[in-house]
C-alpha cells in the first residue's frame, strides 16, 4: 500500500503513476518523488527510467509518447525497447563489422564502441561475407559474390559504373577505398557516405553540386537533379517519372529500367542493415523449425468458434437446420442450433456464462501420466449444485502448450444473484483413477454476465500428499484442502452415492461399475469419470482404437492412448514413445551419441551434455541432458530427440569438451566418439594474458580471435562466463565464432523442479521439456539428490542401493553387492551363535543373581534382535531393488521402523556394556558389602530407563523417514527409496545424539576399567605391604586386562564411523561407497562379540558356561539315548 502525503488515505501500490489522481495532493502521479517505489515495492507494473529520475506505468510503454525523455543519442527507452536493448547489448556477430551499432561506453576515460580497437578482427568473416553491405571499406567481403554478374570480371574485382564513360567496368580490389573516386557515385569509397556514429546513413550516392560535395540517393540524383552531371540521360531513365520507382520490385519496372538504373537501385543503403545479427555456422540454412498452430484445444462447448458458412442470417451465430415435418408432402421448417454461448429461436440472446481458459504444467514424475480433468461450476448452497461441467484428458507430452478453452453455463436463466459461484477442478489419474488433487477458482466479479477467467495450474507431484482437514463436518466423505490455495479453503469430498456441501444427500449412481461417480448434476444425472478406453456420460461405451492393431497404431513399442472424446481433434490416438523414439507414431529414432573418454581425462560421477541448435534469424537454442557414469562404465550412450548443430560436454570440475559440430542437421544418426584431451575447451584465463582478460567485455571480445590463431590447430574451443567460442578455419586464418552461453547459470526447471536438498534441475529444453535431471550439491546424490552422506544420515539404502541392478540375478550383480551379501550372511550367523552362547551362559541361576547377569542376558537379547534386524534390512533392500515386487505399504512400515530399531539395538548394546562396567566398578569399591539382590533390582530399572532414553532421543528418525518413488527418465528405471530428511537444526541435533550414544558408553567402559584396576591394586597393597605399589598395579593390570579390552574394542569400532561421518570427505557419488560400506558393517561388530568380550575373559562366567553347556549336552544325549 502507498500512503498519500498529508493524508490517512492509502491506495494500492499498483495505482502509482497510472495517470489517475487518487491522492488529494496528486502525489501518486508525481512520479519523480515516488521513484523509489520501483525498488521499494518491486512493482512489475512500474518501469524505471534510466535517462532521468522517473517511474512510469507499464501502460505508458510504447504508447507513442516518450515519457522517459530522449537520451543524448536520440533514443527513447520506453518507446524503442528492442532498439534500446540492441544498442546496449554486446553481440559477437556485430563486433567490428564496419557499422557502429552500440551506444558509446566510457572505458578507462575513452569512448569505446563496437568499432574501436578492431586491429585483430577480420572484417571479411562468416557474418559479413556476401551480405550485400561493404563491411570492409574496400568491399573485400563482397567480391565474387554475384552469381550472375552484369559484367564478367577477374577474381577480386568489383563491378561499378565509370564516371567518365557511364559504362560498367571492373575495378581491382586494391583501388577500392584508396582515397580516389574511381566509380560513379563513389561506390568504391563507402566511407564518404557512411555515418561515423551509431545512426546508420540512408543515402549512398556521393556527388558534387558546384563546389559542394554531398551524399544523396540515386532517385534524388535522377528526379531532383541534386548533382552536377553533363549527361543525365546516360545515368537515369527519364522514361520513368516516379520518385519511388527504385522501391518497386515488380518485373515490369525491372525490365524497363536500364542496367545502370537497376545497378544503383539494387545497392542497399546502410539504414537497411539489420540492427541485430544472430549466431550462425557459415550462414547455412539451419532453419528447421516448423511453426504450427496446434496449441489450442477447444472443448465441445465452444466448437462454434470454427468458421461456418452461414446460409441464413436469421440464426446469427447458430447453424440453420432444415427439419422435415412430412417427407411425403415435403413439409419442412428451419430451426437454429445455437452454440452454448447463445440461446433463443434465432440464437439472438447471449447466455450468462463463464469463459474459462486453462493451461496445465506437470512435474517430471507426471509427464507421462494421463490425467482426467473435471471442471465444475458450483454454488455455495448446501446442495453444492453442479450447474455445468466440462471433462477432458490431459497428457503433458501431448498438451504441454495447449490452452483448454471452454464455457461453463448456469443451470438457471438468469443466474441466481443471491448465490456465490466458483469453479471446482478435480484431477484423477486416468489409468488407475487415483485421485491427485483439486483446485478452487473464485469468481472475483460475480456481477458480470460473461466472466472471463484464465489460469495456469501446476499438477502436484505424486509424492505430494493430499492435505486433510477437520474444519468441515463431512458426514459421508472426507475434508480436503484445495491445492495451491493461500487462503486454505477446504471442501468435502463425498463417498460414492453421496453429494451435497457436507455429503448428506444420497443419490443413486448410474455410472459403470469400473468408473468413478464424483457428484450429481443439476439434471439429477451422475457425473462420471471414465477409465482408459471407455467413454460416454455413463462410461458405458468402449474405445477400441488402441486394441485393433497395436502394430499399426504405435511403432517401436510405443504406448497407444485414445484421443479425448471431449476435444476436437483430427487424431484418434496418441503414442507415448519409449526411450529412443519420437514422432506421432514413434517412427523416428532419436539421435544417438556413443561416448568414451581417453584414460587421461579425469571424470566425475556425472556430466552434462549441451546441445546447441542454430536457427536462422533467431538466437540459438540450448538443450541439455544429464548423464550418470555408472561403476566401471566405459562407454556412455546419450539419446537426443531434437535437432542440434553443436554438442559439448560439461564436467563438474568446470571442464568442457567439444563433441561435434555439424553445419547441417542429420536426423536419426549415430555418432561414435572418443573424447580426447585435445577436445578440451579451456577458460579464457588459460588462453589470453591476464591484462586482456581484465578488460571490459566490449574491449576484451575484440581479442577473441587471438587464442584460435595462437594455439592453432590444437585449440577447437574456449569459453568465458558469458560466451562459448568455436575455433574454425575461415579463408587463410583461424578465427573464433562465439555464441552466448552462461556457464555459471543455475537451473531450476523454470520453477518445476522435482529435486531435493538444493539441487539444480536441468531440462532438455526450456519449453515443453520431456526429460529432466537433478545436479546435486556436494555430499548429496541420487537421481533426485535425495541421499545425503553428511554426518550420520548414512544408511544401507544410500550406500548400497544404486549398486543393486534391477531384474538381474544375484549371481550377476556387482562385486560390492555379492561381497555385502556374503558379509551379511557371515555376520548374521556369527551374531546368532554369539547370542545363543551368551544365553546358554546366562541360563545358570548363579549367573543371574546380580545386576551384571541381568545386563548380560539383556545384551544377548538386544544383540540377537540387532542381528535379525540387520539381516532383515539387507534382505528387504536386495529384494525391493531387484524385483520391485514388495507391497508399498510393507515398504513404508519397514522404512519407518527397521532403521529406527537398528539404532536402538546398537545403542542399547553399547549402553548395556557400560552398565556392566559400572556394576563391576561398584563391586570393586564395596567389596563384600555389595548387595546383589539390590543390584539386580536396580538393573531392571536402569534397563527400562535406557530403553526410554534411546527411544526418546531417536524418535525423530522414523518421523523424518519416508518413501520416495525414483523414476529415471534416462533409463526407465523405477526405484523406491527409504530416506531420512532433516532440517539443519535437526541435523545438528541428530549428530549430537549419535556422538553421545557412540562415545559416552565407551568412555564409561574405559574409566570404569581404570578405576577397578586402581582400587584392586590398593587393596592388594594393603594385604601385601612388602610389594611395591608399581608391582601390584602391574599384576592387577595383567589380571584385569579384559576389563580394558571391552572399552578399547568399542572405541576402536566406533572411531571408523565417527571419522567417516565427521572428518572424512562426504560421499559425493556411488563410486565412493567402499569406505562408507566398511564403516557401516563395522558398526555391527560389537553385537557379534558380546560372548567373546564378556564371557571368555571371566573365569566365573566361563565356568558357568561350561556347566550349563555340559548340562544341556547331557540332557540332549539322554534324550537321544546315547548315555553310556
């Protein structure tokens, strides 16, 4: 809001500088005093002038009046936006072309333009050759260009008219621009009539009038006699008395005019030169764009927008239909078929209606999903009456540019002014009929008889959960929040057979059994959503076009989808092509590039491939694709379905390598290429000296030919922050040819990013992209950058998941998968044996009389539990990634539970070992006064407390865990991942908690062991006073060495994972997984060694084990009747 001066009145910021006085003191229109509002309010409807301190409204731009004022060069920035951009934009093709296009820029105290410092620039180049203009002052760029010359001349000669004989002659190139006028009109001395500033000249004929030399036009010479010539008849055609006859291009005038007249008429003036030149490869015809007008679909309700021959005017915009009342008596009458926007017996009245235009966008996970879209006009009554509706299908690959136009009518005529109307849109997946989301469009101006609405909607991702609510009393339905609604408006989605605002009105659904019944219309008919291949108001009609003959409809494995019956179209089906094919019927094979790299090139785990398409009279288009480099992959295959002329690779260490340059695009080709170190495109810093690199771009770009000439022929390309340059041969020299390319640009898929953790989203093209990929930040990886190797976020899914190859037997999996399987089996078997032996030991009543026994029996249980969970986790991961056959609900449950239970099991093992150490320390301190019964009772409480502590400090893990569906557009793989995503604060908390659970028990074990040794040493010193304390301490250390083994082993096993997580570099790709896999497996070793650590070093426990073992052995032998 803007507050008026000396007033309490506030007006909308959008009303500033709009030409209307809204404030009493008119300060809202004194734009020079409110010019900071351009930046203060960040208004898109205000334009900030650069010529003076002023803001103007967008309606004042290009309105025929210069509001910003003219600058010193005569340009008005608000009236000539394109020219103003061209005059300030530094473009490589216009540099040093002999014409000053850019407004001078003061650089180091000098006025610099595109035509200063051109010593290292070749004026005869790709962009100037044979363009009709003498860009070189001697015309070297135009010699030998005329394929049908008037006069046959030797090479490197110009054709001109002799000022003496008025006949055509051949002029050597050396005599052009030599300061002497050799040709009539000084056509050999173009600098005489060329402007020295940015304003191009509109005259090109030099002559004298008396003693005065001046430039004029050929027409003025002939018809205004502005020059002094003795014989005008030899120069001009006096038979043609028309001042504009040079501009007339018909054959009549060209035939009648003399050769000299045609010669001078054909000469272009500088003013006709195009103000902007686009990048080109040898000025070839690269235009392959086929512009079509297929981007609008019309719903049947507005079908009358097509041109129709009107036989009778009395039907106005309707169709005249002759109806036979009696065929025998030839009795007929005429009636009118009216479009939905009109009614009446002659279609003379307009219907009150809503004219709606919809356009949809879909995220990458939904680009090949067919949606059913239902648009309804509803009111706010308890019946929630559906006045009218439109239904159509949406498929991104088919309809990404389509605007759906439709009319929505009110059920009564006129509409009920007491009701409030709105538009409700439901979106379902056509194949599964799964509900995706709903949208709400409010009608802001309900008083309008014809309400025009145009919106663009983003279809939510598959991972976006439907937002439930509780503020609506939905009796037979569920409360749902509308998508992308900042006001949080909700509605009741009724169960089948119910309708109304709160789902309280029953109705009989008449839709087919395999369809959805989503409401009741004003005429009491059911509103049905049909499945694939069925249609009709009740979904009772079947479409057979896709089942008649699949080979005829779609080729190369393409999926056939019938065309929406609600849309006017001349196509009966649409083919969804598999990877590698395009075309209406998937009949066109994509371009395929098979790449390999020289062994000296250091590769990252992924790279980008940029494809540049050169277009005539338009800037080049840039499409990009992302390629992961799998483990041990030697060659990479890139499919590209769009035309291109240049292709190059971008590695993520800022290295670029040129793949190919093709002047003419060839469809469906295969290119096999090994990238060599010589194909590398260095940065400008590497090929130009530091002084030139620091120049302003306007000065620096004029030296861009030097790298190609100084590093010839090895250098094929180079780049700076804004350009990508190719080195090629032109004439006898090696020259640069540059196009604009932002190498530091960040990609977000134009707001449609599906990537996570701050990753960049890369699309194959800017409009209607078919594929997209995520470029991950450091320490994140995965196709959506969903995995993090920072801190303790590492899990088995993240480390091993991408190594598991889908639909491949275990014997043919990668080495790391097979090794992990073997280690898991070994560790699980050893862990089970360890737990069994520990339970056998604790099966003795004597062993469980103190707290230590309780802790040990608990340790055996937690170790057994941990190893079972570990084996289950590995098994589910292997099966899920190899087969995709596990139930999604089961995967969701295991995702939130198994990793959580594993953490609790591992932590409990370490804490229980610490409790055993503390118990032993207390025994050493109290000696014979130690109360075993009380210790046993306390141990039970401590175990319960530890369990609560572990659960409470790790409960955030299952809360933040979720499944994601990972669809790869590049290789059609579909994976399901269990990931954990923390905010920065929770990440810090999680790290602190894990460090606490790792280190604290180990420190307790170590300190307890040292205390026990010290206390027992003092006790022995009292008993044996003749021995030195050092000797006693040494003896006790040897006796109780096992008390130190436990904490030392735990610390040693904890350190690797701590180092990996906190000190070592993070896991940047799946190729770095070995170190992390070792750390992950090491963390389970303590659960396998509890018997070795606690039982074997202790004589009493060892004896208990042997006794229990012998007892069980004897019992087993007795049962088998093997007692001797």
